C-alpha cells in the first residue's frame, strides 16, 4: 500500500462513528494525530466523513473536547453559506439517492420568498419543490430535513403512516423538527421591553 510522503510515520488515524451535528451525508469522524502538529487543531469535510487533525500528544479527553468544538465550528461555517437553486437541486438528488432509493425525482427545486407560514411545499403533479427563504442560514441538517420532507411528498402526498416511515431513514429527523419548533416558538415570544439607554 503506498504511503503518503507528507504523513509518513508521523500520523496515526482513528475513526469514530459519532455523527457530526450537520452537513449532508457526514456520518463519521476520523481523527488524525500528527507528531508534527504542536498546538493547532483543524477539521474539514472529506466525502461522507469529517477529518479532525490534532497534535499526537493530546489526551483522550482533550481529543473528545476538540472534536466537539471543531464539529460545531464546521456546522456554523456551513450554516452561513447560502445554497443556490442549482446546489439545492443537487442536494435533493443526493438525499433521494441516500434515503429514498432514488425514487423521488423532482422536476424543479428552488428557494421562494412568498412562503412565510410554512417551510416548504411540493406540487407532486408538477414535480416541483419550493423551500422558504427563511431556511437560508439554518443548519444544513435542517434544510436537508425539509428538503427530504418535500421529496417524500413526491412519493406520498399526505402525512399518513406511510409518509412518516419514509422520513425514518433520515437520522436527524427529530433533531431538525425540534430546531424548527424552537424557531416557531421563539417567533411567538413577545419582544422584551427596551431597557434603559436603548
């Protein structure tokens, strides 16, 4: 097996099965320890996993803490990135392949600004999916959930047991629903009165 000359005899790798908090298809974390790395910690997405680079001397407890910090940091960076309609369509295709055996094939997927009371909508007869612009800037796992919800409507129009069984394939369904419920609840809260000096 060929050896990467940049990491020859200096890097140890260990994979964990902990899923990252966000990102499409990210399902595992790979920790790479390097004797050349002294203090810095970095992370990046590589295919279906997240790679976290840490110093070799780091303890197990420090590793665990830094993996959490870096996963949160990556999720925050990704949530700031706004997906365009073309990326949204690609994302829908991947989600359909991963969770619906590629059976949901939308004709169009796009952002819209006229949906203020719902997160997304689907017209099965046209094969069109529209997501509310209010989702932009939310964590990617939330956008994926709404997108997958609408993709499932291409296969099952209503919200019966068969529809919900389709969404069971997405591992972050409950988390995404909780996030959206929190956003709705926060919108309903009365605004705090201004404090002195405001």
